[in-house]
C-alpha cells in the first residue's frame, strides 16, 4: 500500500488466474442460459461461441464481480476505513494471466485529539435587569395590540395606514399586495413610505420612490430604489391593553403581574444562557481545530462545500431571489467556501473522536423523545413518523445531532471559563429577537405570484 497524499492511498491488487477463470466460466454459463444465437435454442449454444459473441460483456461482468470483492478483502486485511468510491485504473486483464489493477481511494483519518479538557474559553453567566424584563413585557403588550378603524382623515405620525401597493419599476419581480399596514413615522418603516404617505387621506393614490439600504434584510430589495403605486384604503389607531393582573392572566397560568415578570425573567435568562454557551462552544471548537492538525478526506470537504452552497441557494429562494437570474461563477463560489468547509469537517471529526473517547452516545430514549416531538408537530401517529424517519435516514441524523450536542456540552462543562473581554462602546450587538431598525422594515410585501 502506498500513501499518496493526505488521506489518499493506493493499492495494487492482483487476482490469481484460477479465480479469474472460475468467475469467467460462471459468467459465461449465465450468458449461455440467456443467449439467443441463430441456429441454437436458448441454453444450447456452445460456450466458445457465447464468448466470441459476448466477450466484451462477459469481461465487464467479471470485472464488476471480482474487482470490488478483492478490493474489499484487501482493505479489510490492511484494516483501512475507506471513504467514498475507489478510483480503479491501470487494469491488466488478459486470458491466463492474473487480473491486476490499481485502486486509489481515501481513508478515514487516524485522529489523536489531545487537550480537549480544560480548554480556556471566555464565558460569563448572563444578567437580566428589571429594564430587560420591562422591555420584553412591552414587546408582548405590543403583540397583543388591537387596531381600531378611524374615520377618514389625513394620515399623521403614529397612525397606521392601510394601503395596497404595486411596484412600477426597480424590482426584477413584480411586487403586489392588496393590504399592507404601514405605521406612519414608525421606527421600522422605510422613510420613503412615511414621507410620501404623511398627510394623505383614504381614497388617495400616489406614485413615489422608496430606496432600500444596502444592508436591508431582503436581498431582492437591498440597495434598490423601487417606484410604487400606492392606494390609501384606511386609517387605524393602535390600542394597547393595560398592564395589570388581568393582562397577566390572559397570557397563561399567571395570577398577577409579579408572576408574569418572574416567568419573563427566567425566559430571558434561558435564552441568553443558551446563546452565551453556544458562542463559548463555538470558540472552544475553533481552538481544538487550531490545535489539532490532521489530513481530511477531500470527499468530506466537497460534500460540506455542496451543503453550504445549497443552504445559500435555499436562503436566496426564501427571500424571493431566483439564483438563476444571476450569472454566478459556481467554481469561484465553491472555492470561496473551501476554507470554512475544511474547518467544519475538522470540527465534526474532532467531536466524533471525543465522543468515541468519552463513550458519548445518543440513547434510544433521547431519539424517541425527538421523534415524538416531530410526530406531535406534524400531527401524525408516532409509529408512522418513526418508520418514515428510519426509512429516509433522518432518524440516524437525529441521533448524530444529539450525540454532537452532548459532546459539546461535555466539552463546555470541562472547559476553563475565563472572564470575557469588555466590549468597547458601540460594539454591542442588538438583542436577539429585536432586529436593528431597517432589517424588518414595514412594509415587506412578497413578490407577486
């Protein structure tokens, strides 16, 4: 066996002549039983004539039978973990001689992961202030707002205009919506809508331009100036519920506002704890990737690149962007994904090795609980969902995901937590669930069908 490069190996395999002849006779008899040759009934044509007429097909069948068999025997003898399909070349196949060939293939890397316990990562328990709780409750209050129709009058800041709109130019796909609610002067409303609708009354129709920022949340609108035709259909006033015990009781099993505040505080803490731990785990894995150098099978990297590209395409499609409308250089796109794909593959291999070292597995109960959750979500019988997930391989991916999460938890529990670096002024990111103004601007009508 020869090591070519990284995880790529080469084997030269020789199959004895007697094994080749035995397989050739077997295949010839099979062809003989089915061959239809002039002057002979099926199964009665002589073997020599069958070989003469079907020689190429017989040769191919012999290769398809013997090459995989002897390759598998050889890699088992060498104790190799082959990944992907071997590349068979330099085939020497002549009557009376050994069948010789070379096989190039990749193997699963031999990993020795050291120092995965006690890795230093910055982490601090999240804090939840009274202001945080009040802000979240106000968000809940806003979500429970009702909107009352007003008598027709000119629109002013704070009003909610009910409009229909159509794009006239600037958009690759037509944008149409029969009814969109726009808050005049709202923080999340594009200025173009506020400026052109302020003072308008129900029944008025206007044409105007709206320019979307470069970092707008929908890529099909980002950086574009779109001309809209807008019909003002009505005026609404937002009415907020009072923050009292009745409000708390309407939200769930809470007797009063104090109990609601306590539940909200726990919810915010759990959310922030999950996010902080996820960030720490990501840094921990990055450190392990940097500290452990080993070759990676190219087929793993190619698959990860493909996964990343497909995820990007799905994201574009969900944003209403047709990837086919762009002249994309896919080779360049894939190459740009290589370095990150390589790190992701290494991270996966490291986590798998740690799981093996620490005997971390997904238990049957853990997998069953996840399948039960999926069944409830789909509103289908558990047995039916379990069969589908087993048949399409999803159950195996669920088990793999659970094992990965348990391994990350193990590494985090055994990590050495250090104080995070203090953030410089203005470097903080917006709280999850509260996007910065502009990314969720109103309105965001979907492209017309």
